[in-house]
C-alpha cells in the first residue's frame, strides 16, 4: 500500500514539474492545469511500470510514460483547441535522466585524475551511465513522436 502512495506522490510532483517547465516555455496560462494532468499521468505511468515489473528497465518505463504523455497531450490539445506540443513537451521533461547525466559528467572528471586499475572501472561506469542517459532520451523522443505522428493527423481532421 505504501508503494502506491509513493507512486501517487511522485506522479503529483511530476505534474508540478511539468507546470514549471510550461511556465518556463511561456505557454498560455489557461493550459497549465491540463499540463499538470498530462505530467502527472506520465509520472504515474513511469513509476507504475517500474514498480510492477521488477525486471523492467528505466528505459522501457520512460518510453511508456512518454507514449502516455504524447497520447494525453493530443487528447488535451483536442479538448482545449491548442497545439499538442504545448501539453506533451513540458510533461516529458521531468522524465529526462538527470542522475545518469550527472554520473556521466562526474565520471569524466574522475577519469582525468584516475590511474592504474581504477581507470578501467571508472571508464566502464562512465560509459554505462552515458549510454543509459542516451537511450532514455531516445526512448522519450520516440515515445512522444509515435502518438504525435499517428493520432495527430486523425484528430486534426476531426477538428475541421
């Protein structure tokens, strides 16, 4: 039970992070609540997939969260009659893997002062963190692009 409360709390704060990025990107103020909903749904999907599948890597959970954000972003765009990117992009930015990028940068700094057998260990960890960050960002980009390319055309035809 406490895991589900933890997931709900994380989803709540993902929504607020999405609102913060929406404000940073100067979106219309009438869309902020919808951005919060899409961001919270993305966080809910990400952390639920991570919780339910112990073997599910963060790459897969980020992909499904971005897929949900893209689909819900198009739905909100249809309901609010605004461009879908206003809802989808601020909502997926909290999914960006800051920890892996940070560990990669720290690894590069450590590589400049490491010698001997520790060098290969630090290099291995740095490359691993960099590749994880790269694949998570690619999963997010593909996850947002799929609904934007599939659903957007059909929804825009219905608006006319």
